[in-house]
């Protein structure tokens, strides 16, 4: 996967239709069931579209991402937020560049979240295990780990339904996919055309390649338990219903 260089600066426009409020609602509901946190770390925080609203709700947030460009955009968004001065004054939001496979903070946190299928970008089983181990180590006793991933069948549907095209005045893309069925791994190719700032007639083109891998849902649950989590629940598609093979997106709640 690329490190989201140029992509970071058009990411929010391309992802404008992403269901960020639904992810936030899922987290809030999970916390109401399993314990409301004070401190929360978000793995793969991107441009802060979940981190910042949660900070606005009073949580002390740490956004962790591998891309310095994504974190730069997130910092700017935080400063421009209506509560940006409060965030800066209270230190209730911080951004840290780390790999989620080996993330570590000076203190334990009450909850860890990782939404928008971030863990599908972890391409090897041992690396998924490393994420689980680092997260278990970074949580307080009784803390929660909330994340979502694509079901393996979802990646198959992506290949079947491609290509995908976006045509907006300021940014467009052509998105194609190639599937490695035995590995449940898909390679996304995007040709992106972004309008130059201050110009209505000049577009720059750049290419992005992103690879995702889906894992057997039972394997994921087993590995969370092996990592030390005492209880693991799996739900489907933002709903509080038990996940099955018809689910597009799997939601996990793991309790330390």
C-alpha cells in the first residue's frame, strides 16, 4: 500500500459519503454496553474524521497512523474545528505516527478503535496477530477493542462489480480491482484526477495502489482470544445482530 502521500489531500473529498456517524454511533453504543472510556486510541485514524468528533464529545483521543501526510491533514482539521482551541488548550487530541503492528503509548488507554476496514490493510496473518498483541498490551484491564473489517465475500463482490467511477467537478477517479482468490486479497488501482487549487481548468493525475486482505471471521475471533482477550463478540453491518456470511462488514468487540 502507498503511504497516502498526494492521496491524503483529496481523501476527505473522495470519502465524503463514508458513514462516519455510523461508526461513531457504533462505538458509543458499544461503550454504553461495555464501559464508557475516558481515553481512546484510534488505529489508522487517517484524517481524523472519527477522532475529532469523538474528542468533541469529551473523549481524550490519540490518533495513530502510519502516514505523516494523513496526520498533517488531521492536525489542520483539528485546528479549524469549532472546538479546536479547546483541544489544543486541554491536550485532548494528539497525533502519533506509528505502525499499528507495534503501536505503544506511555500510558494504557480505556479503549482502542480501528474503523473503516483498516485491519484489511494488514496483509499477513502474523502481522494481524501483532496488532492484536500490541492492542492487548496497550489496554487497561476491562478495556475494549472495537474494529471492523470486510467479510471475505465483500472483496469478491468488489471484483465482480468493478470498475467504479467517480466524476465530480473537483476530483474524479477510475477504480479497478484484481483479486487473488486463494489469499482473499484484492489489489485496488485508482487513477485520480484532482483539480489544482485556484484553477478551474487544470487537473493533476496521480496513481494509487491499495491492497486489502480479508480473513476468516472465526480465525479472527480465535486469534483475539489467543492474544488474551477474555470475550469477543461479532456483529454485522452496523447492526447489533450476530454476523453470518451474508454480512458485508464485520464488527468485533474484544474485551480485555
